[in-house]
C-alpha cells in the first residue's frame, strides 16, 4: 500500500471516531528528533518525513505499539537544526489505537519543514528534547530517538548536554544517515548514544531511511535491547573505562 493510500485509510479511521481509552498505564514515552539542518536537501527531507510516517503505519510497528506489553505508548516528534531552531510537529499523543497511530503519521506527513538554513547543534537539540519529557505522561521507560546525517558543528556537544540537562532515566538511541559526513557514525557511537542498552541503526542514505526507521521503532517499542545489540555495521564505540 502506498503512503498516500495508507494516509487516506488512516484519516478515515480518525474521522470515524475510532478512539481508545487513555486510562491504562504508560509503558513508553518516546521522543523522535528529526534532523532538518542545512545538509538535508528538500528531497532528502521528504524521504525522511514520509519514511517516518510510513514506519509508524507499518504492520510490525503498529502491532508492537498496540499488542506489546501492558500499557500504552506516548509519542512526541520534533525537528531540529541550529541552536534555537527546534519545532514540535507532534505534541504528546497517546498511541492506544490504530486511529491514534494514523493521526500521528498524518501530522508528520502533512507538516511543513520548519527550518532549512541552519547548522547542526546537537547539544541544543538534546537539551530541547529532554525538556519535552517534563510534559510527558508518567511512563515506565523514557527513550529519545535522534536521527541525523552529520556531526555537531554549532554550540556545545552531546556530552555537555548530558551533564547539564535532565537525562536521568532517559535512553538516547541513534539513527545515522550516511553519505554526507564520513565522521557521523563515529560521532553518534562515541557521543550521542546515552543510557543502558542504547543502540545505533545505520541507513545507507535517505533512501534507506524508511526501512531502518521501521526496524528501529520496532526494537525500541518492543524493548529488544539485549547486551550490545548489533547495528547495521560493526560498532565503532570506544571502550569506556
């Protein structure tokens, strides 16, 4: 089914009023952070935007959300680039029905790009994402999922952000998009990943984004993180003494 057909089906579900109860406990608060810095072309942005929407609508991810452990998943999505260029495109939304998942996918696919001319300020982005958890439901797990194609080139980096923002109990996973910066995989492995059992997935360019994001969301939502979970390529993470 094409993305357009999926969204048509999704919006029909929303319009039908297929709602679900939000009374259950929350098992996962998930923040997705999408890179919209100047290194991302408009075509690449569309691949990222539509890829994320399609990943949420995929049967594997939808089933993991709705038929996984007891409790619901809460989702928030924002775009990031420069120091003060962050924009929420999905505020906290409880994914307790297919209609709710469809609503999140529709918001992502129909949103307009917030910024396009700013550098990559990863530390500021992480600080912003940490702040979003303040308004999240009280969930058993808190996970931030950061995707990007470059290293920090503006302001303080991730390690400083982790020291000065409230990341206690938050796991940060990464999705690297190769092709723009040869150091991006090393950067995510050594500085972005944070928390026990954090992991990295690697997309071979933006054309591969949907496939890898689908796999990544399934792993995060299903909590499939056992030891040093394999990435798409050999790990570059240095040993930490």
